């Protein structure tokens, strides 16, 4: 009888540990987009897309504070849909992609912020300059992806940054210093080896 109780307790603890384990997802670059938008002399609000995003999201539903985000955005994936403007953005006038070929974000704190909402603080590095930013984040969906047949997660996030904080403030204020960043992410548990 004592052995059965010990076994039942051990199974219960193992089951709880399995349920509470954080889940690690790899970002799917084909369904992830980082979009920057700004004011151009007040006449329009152009956008640039940053694709080929690579990174990892760890999400712990039972202990959100243990969650984390680590992302790399290569400037080779920058796309404004205007080839000359792509080149200008990658030039020394702005990102200087030859010297600083990628943007990175590494979370420092994650907290729950209501139903399906998170606040994610982290270190954003652009143009060799690192600043703390806050991502207001929505959990779109957690579950098995119908195409990949693996656990998946989807998030949207927003933040506002000042270009001048990162040394890419050329033409401000005519081209707005403030840039809105919108992010949409799909991520999946890696395939088993």
C-alpha cells in the first residue's frame, strides 16, 4: 500500500512538472513580420518591412515571468518596396548595414498584463546602440498548428521608438523621429531530431 501511495505521489509530481514546463518555440520567418512606420513631412506614413527574422521564444503560461524572447533581424531582410530606398536605408545615412548588419532584441522582463496580454521589456540594439524598450504584446493563439502538426504560438506586439536614440535620426523632424513598430509572429516547437 505504501509503495502505491509513493508511486501515485511521484506520478502526480511528474505530471504537474510536465504540465508546468515552459515551451520553447522557434520563430517562423515565413509568417513573421516587423513593420516600421513613420511620418514623411506629414504627408504620408511609409512603411518598411523587416523579414528573415530569426529567434527563440520561451513561454511559460504558469510562470509568465520565466518567459523570454531573443530575436535577430538581419538588415538584408529590409524591404520598403522601393529598391533605391532600401539601399538608402541600409547606407551610412541610416542603418549602416555594412558595419551593423543586424538588429537584435533580448528580453529582460516579461509580465502578464491582462487577458492574453503581456508586457515585454528588453534590450533593443540598432546601429550598435542598445536601449531598453517595452513591447505591448497580445497572445493571438497557442495550440497545435494545423500545417506543422506541432505546438505553435502567435503574438502581435507594438512599441514606439525614437530614431535619434539609436543614431539614425537623419532628416528629423521632417521625417519623424518617432517610429511605430508593429510585430506579428508565428513560432513553433522545433521538429524532433
